């Protein structure tokens, strides 16, 4: 969930998985739009540059935005959502395509195992995001990511609850809205009028 300034207010996922979480939480708000809108070209480009994944002199085209949006959607589909199914074949294919474009290859070194893109530019930047997601999946930390149960929220949060029963990206916003909605529905059901 982003505030008007574009800052993600969800608690960060551990380690490098926070990068993937913040990428998936990129979105826009439109006047009169119900829910979140896909991130704009400018928002995606700014995110990649601020995170040091894309050099300032590297172009970011409309085709790059489409590739980033495809990965954004596919990674979202991979996150367990309340009552949701796993990723569709097209989502897995989109992630695999990002791997091929980036030329990811394994590397063992003093920092531990890593997947490193052989391509630069936007393909390499997106590849770095996929590499973190892949390693998190192998390590088991990906399972801590969840989609918010809020009706109009697409945020991804890291469930830090002891019994892994977290439902909302933020108890103070989405969780509170759900509780108020449930309270109002109970009041209506109890109202004899």
C-alpha cells in the first residue's frame, strides 16, 4: 500500500525479499478508480533507478514497462492470496521469460549462492528481482508473503504472526476497514427495522 508520496507502508519482508515485496506493491491511484491501478512507466523506472538496479543513463521504454508489468502481475499471482489458487501457466511462463531475458546463471562465491544476470539494462534489473524471488522460494521465505484480504487492496505483506494467520497488509487500514464493515453488517442484521 502506498501513500500519496509513493511510499510503501507495509512492514518490510526480511532481507533481500523486501526488494521483491516493494516491487509488487508498486501501484497508482486514479481519480474515481476502484482499487489500485498498475504502476506507471515513471513509477517503475523511478523504482528501478532508486534501488540501484538501473543506471541513470539506461533508457526505459514503453516495451520495458510492459515487461515490468508482466513480471509484476506474474509475481503477484505467485503470492498466496486468501482463497486463491497458485500461479497460472501464463504467470510461470512470464517469470521464466524474465529469467531468459536476463540470462540468469548460478554463481557460488564468498557471499553465498546467487543468481546473476548476464544481461544489463531493464532485462538485468528485472532479472535481479526474479533472482531474489527464486532464492526466497528455495529458502522457504517466499511462503511468508501474502496478499492482503482487503477488498480493494492488492498489497503484498510479509506475515510475521506466530501462527501465520495474518490477513491484512496493515491492521490500521485494511484490517480496521474489514472490522468496521463486519460490525456494521452485524448491526444491520440485529436491527429489527
